[in-house]
């Protein structure tokens, strides 16, 4: 399991921020040599857009295209929705990210 934060100062849309962070996580996984990846997210809209065929032209969809492109580099990848109540760590990590000025990833654990 890998968790992480990537600070961004010019993203004002929550969906785009989550998609950008997803891409950064996949980039980290690729650079770390992962072949099989499972991405969980509590934004059903984002997960559905990643899993559907085709593309459109919004900023979010542009980020989704990037996610799909890097996703094709893995031997196996799966995107699935996790209910918000079951994903408490995902809500703690962004708060932790506000105190960080660089990309930070935790493997097999989460921040204290």
C-alpha cells in the first residue's frame, strides 16, 4: 500500500485536484516498479470517468486521459470506488499535505 501527498497551489477544483493526485500516485508507482496497481477513490464520478471508454474536453477529462495513458503501462490496473466512510485515511492525508512543501509518499504505512 502506498499513500502520498503532492502539493499544488494552482488547482481550485476538488475533482481536478483528486485526479492530479491520482496521476502523481500512478507515476510514483511506475517509477517504483509496481506492475499491478489498484486505485481506490471515494469520488464515484472520477472513478466512473476513469473506467469508461472515450474522452471529452473538460479539464477533468484531460487529467483522466493522462491517468488512462499511464494506467496502460502497468501489467494490471484496477480503479474502484470506496465509500467515504471506509476511506478515513484518504481524508487525513490531505490535511497532512498542507504541512508539506514537496511530494511525500508512505509505503506500507501512513503518517503518524
